[in-house]
């Protein structure tokens, strides 16, 4: 048997990588940091030491199903059928993405 994990793909999903420098360069973010952590102080500069990436992704629920090893070639189709059967594919969603495939006894 094979245990398949999948998520539903929707049109409004987001998957962006932002640099910390770009985030801190935003005036609203800078003002918010200053007002939250240094309220009432003047002449402050927000900076950073290393270039760090920040990931902005849609949080997805992972669904699981179990199929026979003989169905390996049709895993994507079976996952889509499972999602439709359980009414996981909504109006703005159009498919599934396989997350993990595990062989079980």
C-alpha cells in the first residue's frame, strides 16, 4: 500500500520570497517596528546584519489517502478524485499537489 499526502491548489494561493532588506525598506513596516519597540524615542534607524529571506506562503491543509502500489502511475488522478469525493475542491480551486508518498506495509 502507498500513503499519499496532498494539498488543494487554489487561484488565490501565494508563494513569495522576500528579502529582509525589502521588508525593512517599507516605510509602514519601519514605523510599526519603531512604535512597537521604541515608543517615544527619536532618531532611530532600523537595520540588519545579514541578508535573510522571508517566505510568504498560503498555509495549506494536508490531506491523506491510501492506495494500492499498483496505482502508483495514477496517484495524481486518484488524489484529485479523492478531493472531489470529499468536496475539498472549492469554487476557486482547480487541482491538487502531491506533498508526500510513503510506502506502508
